[in-house]
C-alpha cells in the first residue's frame, strides 16, 4: 500500500521539479531535467535524465549540478548536447550518447566565458550549427564578467533601461555567438571560433534579464538566424523603451563571420511600438513567424508571418481567418511541413492547445484542454499526428501525455510526477469552477479549491486571491510560489476569480480593465463576496484577502473601501500603493489602453485616471484605519513594483495603529524563488492567517 505524503510547505518546495519532456527523433525516449532541493543538506541536486516512453522507465545521464540546459543533437537519435558551467565563468558544450553516457562523454566546444540558451541545427549528416548567447566586450570578443576585478560599484547610465525585472543591466551587451561542430571519429569538435552575429550593430538580444527564455527569442535555419532584439539610445522615445523587433541575419557559412547586416522584419506601420517573442522558422526555413504584443494594449496579441526573402510579415489570423482571434494565442509552433500552426491559447482558466491550418477560411481547433499546457513536441520528428504534451494542474506538478492532433482519441498518460496528485493526497475533486454575475452584468469565472478532507456539512474560513497583471488570469496550473492546493490543505477554501482584465474570456472581457483599474475589477470582487455568502460551507466571518503585484494593488484599493471590513486579515505581496509614480519607477511602463497614451503623470488624460484609481490618494489612505491586520511582503530586488511602495503601505497601516508585519528578502525580486526564502514565505503567511482566522472548519459547524 502506498501512502500519500502530507502536503506541507517543505514537501511542496522539496519535491522534484521536472522540465517538459522532449522526445528524440523516433519517439522512443524523452529528455528532461529533474531538480530536487534538500532542506536537510541546504542544497539542490540536478539530474539530466531520459525516459523510455513505452515503459516509463527512466535513467540518469548525468548528476552534475552545473548542467545548464540540454538538447537532442539533430540528426542523431541517441545523442544529447548540453552546456556545463566550469570554473572562473568558463562553459563547455558537452555531447554524450544515451546508451553509454559515461564512455561517450566528450567536450565539443570550450567557451572562455559564461554562455547560455543553446540551440542546434543540422546542416548535413556530420555538421551541426549552434548558437549561444553571451556578452561581448569592448574588443568585440566573448566577454567573461566573472573574472573581472572591480574596485567599486558605481554605474552610470544614459539609456532608460537601468534595470529589468530583478537585475541591473550590464555595461556590456548580450549578443548571439554562432559556429558549427563537425563529427569525426565518433566525436564532435568545433570548426573554428565563435562569431558575433551582431558585430558592428547597436542591437542587443532580449530574454536574458527577464523571466522569458532567450531560446524563445531566436531560431536557426540552415541559411541564417532569426532573432528578437532591442536598440536603445539616450534619446529613445518613451513608446520604444520596451519595444523589440525581429531581425533576420543571413549566414553563408556558420564557420565564418557574418558578412551581411541583420535586416528588420516589417509589419503594419501603425504597429511600430510593441514587444515581440516566440521567434520561429518554418521547418524548411523559408518562413518566419513571431508573436507581437502591442505597446498600446497588453492583450493586442498577434502572430505575424512572412517569407524570409521578402522580410515583410502579415497578421496570420486576419490573413487566414479574416478576423482577429476572439481568444488570442500566447505562443505557437509550426506544424506539419509548415502548413499549420499549433497554438497555446488561454481559455476559461486553462492553457489549451489548438491547431490552425494555414489556409484561407480555417479556424483554430482545440485538441487539448486539460489543466494547462507547458510544452509540446511531435512524438516522431516530422510527424504531427501525435504529440508529446507536457502540462500541469492545481494538483499535478508535471504530467506527460500522448495527444492525437485529430482529436479522435483521448490523451494517453506517459508519466505523472505526482501520480495525479495522489503523492500528496490531492485529487481533482478538490477543484470546482463557478460562474457568477459580476459588475456590468458580466459573467465571471472563478476557481474554488477546497481541502482534500473537505466536509460540505461544515463551514470553512475562506481566502480571496485576485490575480496579478492586471492583464493575466488564474489558470488550472501548478505553482511553487502561490500553490493554492497547499493553501487549501491548511484548512481553507480558496477563491481565485478571473475578474476584469483576465485573459481567456474574449477581447471585450479583457478590455473591461481599460480606464478601470479600481473600477470593474473591484465591482467583480464585490459581487463575488455577495455570491459567497450563499455557499453554506463558507464561514463569512473568517475571510482573508491576499494578492501579489496587481493583486496587491487590489488589496490596497480595497483597504480604502467598505469591502475591507469583510476580512479578518490580509496578505499584501509586492503590490502597488502609488500609481502616480509606478509609471516611471517600474521597469515595465503601464499600458496606455489601461490609463492613457502616454501613461505619464503630466499627460492630463492619464493624470485624471491615475488620480481616480490611485490607492495612495490621501482621502483613500485615511480609510485604511478600518483595514484588517496585514502581512506586507516585498523583495528588495523588485523593479516591477518597487520596494518603496511596500514600505509606504506598511508604515501607513502602522500609523493608523492597525496590526501589521513586514517581511522582506534582500536577494529576491518580484517572485520569491529561493527554496529557503520560499519556505519562510509560506510559514510566515500561514502563521499570520492562522493567528486571525484559525484553520479548518468552524467548531460550531
């Protein structure tokens, strides 16, 4: 008999974390990494592994903690290449055969600096092109910042990008370094030095500093490199501060320096400001496609595609379907021979998988909507009838399934890391979904997560958690930061609503956030609280309010309203107090559609809305005297919602004489990622909540 492990913060944070599965050419093996943190030892162990898809058996290829990332060698069914950190910032490109990893391990390329984001492309049977990202020094060579001796810490900036996410930007720029490796005598070796793709340009590749993966921002073909880049100068106009553009750099030989400057892909003239991502070549390299998100509007998300020779891209949905998508996809991959796309699309609290044939009149077809998709690959290279799909849910941290793209067969489970949640005593029955009437007569969707030992005849304390964003959404997915199943297991009913601004409910629904930061979303929450009063298992006298980022803004906003009296305590994480300063203090400017264009305090239109929805307005702060006891949490390296707002909110409540605490981490940013810090985060949060509402059902229920 297999017993489940009690789902505690230590169990959740110390449980293995598994990457998505990537199949080899013939679909017999899946490559992945497994990371496990030991609180007893105070360190993390990382393993590179393969799983036999048919049997479910797995084998360890390497237990070296310094492995950065691994990929299958294209054209080889059993060979794996990975980057490995070495002393003094050096990096090696290592190749092994999965049948005999120890005997076949060899170094193909040595880099005398830190590099990351490895990609490979087969050129012929014994030649493979590769690219990595790394810094470029003043001499144009690969730069190793780990061995530089600094006498001081002073930094001087001329461009607006001083910080990104949780990191101060470096003096040197990140570029793509490319070359090729050749197979001789069963060994791969470099065919020359690495070449700087962006030499003699002012460009810098994007995706290094923020939470995106740089590998999502470039791609290789046999004739060139497609990449996403930015170019900032001291005079860059405000609208372009966070804009990026897609470029194509033709390459005659990956063993030689580039001879032609990269050329920017052109799109509609009225879409010059925006952020690009998900850069992809079609299988034959003739087409390029990418995601574009408008500067003006965070939910104006489009897929552009064009021929690499023409360097002009068209809106895929308007070209194929004749209209904009009701539910815009957030990522894609080319399918088939390049005549189709697979789309990851937020839809009603799930990240679904859809197919779209690239022919006039076609519409997306949903083929997978269980939990939330994290990655997918054709099981057999070049055959898109069956996919290996990786996903998560509220109760399962990693699920791999075989999915039929025609939708004829049900998904077949290959592996579940938590046995469908059973490892921790979690079940899908803990999760339910409701629809209620929000503000403006809108139908609002929300998840409710209950304890695994839930008794419908009893009444439980409840926790309301508005999501961040505000253009975002709750999804049925696993999280190691705000794990709502873990919260429920403390004895609470967790309520996760997708209020105004949420993705996955249509463009019109998302647009309800425009000009309404504290309006429509707040109205949706007011109506939700009224709805909860009719649920017999909810003890309305023991309510908790919690939120992070925009969710923290909403906590601040509610503190200035009568709704605050509905809660016994609150959790405020990396939130917002002063909306007027956020537009200039944050690393990511506010969206003009949500406030005004430009969203700056001296623009009269923006100033009016900023003042209207500013939680830190004096008359609103005066009402904080009725706010509940609150635990404030803020990372000292948070540049998205700066630390000063957390300190000001904490001191405002202190000045009112309301019980509150302040938790901070000097080495954390917007997200608390360190295992030891995350443990403290969970312990402090749960202890604070228990102090004011207890845990578990009411004694009299």
